[in-house]
C-alpha cells in the first residue's frame, strides 16, 4: 500500500487535478497538495458523513464520489475510501468524466481493503 504522501502525489499527476487532500474520518489531514486543506476538511467530513447516512438509510451499497459545483468551474469532488476521505479540486478546463475515472482507477489500484499508511 502506498503511503498517504505517495498517494496524494499520484492523484496530483492526473490530468485535470488542481490539488487534493486526504483526511481520516476524524478530520486529521494525512496528505495534501492543496493550500489551506483545513478549509476543505470540514466540507469533507460533513459531506462524507452525509453520504454514509444516505447509503445506510436508503440502502445504497456504495457512494463512489460526491461533487460540489463551484463558480469558475473549479469543482470539488469527494471520494470515500474506507475510513478516509479524498478531496480533489479540479482544474476549470478539464474533461470531468475522464478526470473522475482516472481518480477512481488509481483509488482502485491502491486500495486493498487496508487504509493508506500515513507519512
């Protein structure tokens, strides 16, 4: 399993990703390439908790990601990963479906049922 730092670096290499932050469920930031990651951490906890509650109450088995649309098309995407949340800020000019699929592929390659190592 990749360390959190390596994982964040690999996410940052994806075309269309402006930056990202990886946090634990408790809000602790374990990896980042964004300025002011605390600004996003609160949104990630609230969004991730809400997504999990919706899945439990409605019966969805899994939420792949949540998207938050922003002015300027620098949208923010939240990916639940086990006991972690990955937040990705996109570049305004990216083709969103390709960027999301690339992030999901990388998440699938590095997750083996155990969380990323901190570091």
